[in-house]
C-alpha cells in the first residue's frame, strides 16, 4: 500500500487549531450562561441545552475531516507484482555507537548527525542495497542488505548506544562483520563499506581487516567525526545534560578524533577518508565514488500497478458528516423517553 499524495497529511495538524477553537467556543458559551444566571435557573429556562451533544457532534466532524484527509492522500494498493532485474551497489555502513559519539563538537552530536546523514544517503538511492552494522566494543548486523528504503530508515532511526553495552571502538570486528554480510550476496562488483567513527579507543586489527576486505574486492571507506582538540562527553539524564563523563579520579574525560587510524584503514581498504564537519559529513563524496563502480545485477520484486482506494475513506467521511448534521445540539425528550429512560 502507498499514498500518491502524502503531503496532504500535513492537513491533520489543523486538528490542533480546530480543537482549540472548539474549546474556546464552549468555554465562552459557558461563561456567557454563568454570567446570565445560575445553573438551576438555566436548566429551567433552557432544559434542552446539552454541551455533551455539542462535543459529540464536534468529534464526528473531526473524524470526518481525518477520513477526508486520507482520501485526499489517495491511498493505493498494488495489484500486480513483477520480477525486475536491477543494477546497483551493495553498501554496508558501519556506525560507531560508543559513548564518545555523544560529543557535541558536531551538532547536535556526532551520533545524531551520522544517523541523519545515513538517512539522507538512503533517500538518494534508487537501485542500490544498503545494510547497517553497529559497533562499540563489539559489533553486530542491525540491518541486513536491503533495497527496502523505508525499512532501512526505520532501523537507522532507532539506533542508540544502549544497543551495545561493552565500550570500545572495534572497527576491525565491524569491518569483518560487514564483509561476512556482503559475501552472502551474489554480486561481486560494486561492494563497499563505509565506516563512520571518531576512531577513539580503537582496538587492534582494523587495518588488517581492511586489507582482507580489499583482497575480496570490497572497498573500505572511512568518515571521521569529531575535533582534534578534544571535547567532553555529555552525560544525560531524562534527555537533559547534567554532567560530563569523568574518570575514576573525577576528572572530565575528553574525546578527540583519531584521524590517523581512520586514514590508515581507508588506505588499506582502497577507499576514501573524509573528515566530517557541521556542514557536510562526507557521505556524498563516497557515494560519488561508489557510483563510478561497475554495478551488481540482482532480481527484485516490485508492484507494477496500483489501484486507488480513496473511495471508502471519502464515503466514511460523508456518512460521518451526515450523522453530524442529523444530531441536534439540544436534548430530545422523545428519544430519551422511547429509547433510554422511558420517562413519563
């Protein structure tokens, strides 16, 4: 299922304004009645007054509006599936999620900026596959290679440092994990790894892992995040910074970019090293290099034809509007007597 015009979903934000106006309308009406007389007198003068029914009518109107917006977005369902041959690169991103990635020398912090850039990379893809390995003191595959870009963005968005408890920067292990994933694929042409890290506290074996990847025809690129001067690592509680990370002596721990190891890994892997900054993280440069590679061929299933399914949403919206019009704001003695209380 897809939506032909998803931009119309922004119209749902208008519900906030509608609710505010309805609350203001009811409040002013109550204030006017209170100013006129007390509640007992009002009940005698206007016994049919029903604020509850007015609110119920408003809820029906809001539901009708929601279904109308869904109709405007034109929901569609695929009716036929076809197997297609595509050409693209296999890209494995290795993302460092150690605590040092919380540093704010790249705004808003290193990790969030990296995730935003990976998501932007996915947005630029058309026929490539992407996978994600996350690492700190160890590594594992967060997202296997896929051409389902919506799913990829979801997996990227939920990444956080709590996914790996042991600290460190196991770049070598992350590269080996990415290579093992790429080796499972049939294509052996355009295969590349992008390591995004500050390189700090790196464990041994990163350069050797990059060399082994290159022997298998897999390019290893690196992106360095952080400043060379060093910055403190924020410690957050309930989303707010309340201190900085400290060592056992109570001194503030500083984190800085280990550029040399990242350059060595990229050189050993036959790829590029790019240093990120606040304006650009450097993925575009690496993607340009990947696009020059001879692409892999793979088969994928895709929906060919889509049928509109806006009519049911429109029909429900109209029925709700009709129901809203048929319900009176005042109490109905006949309905109360016949169907509810059977009063005399």
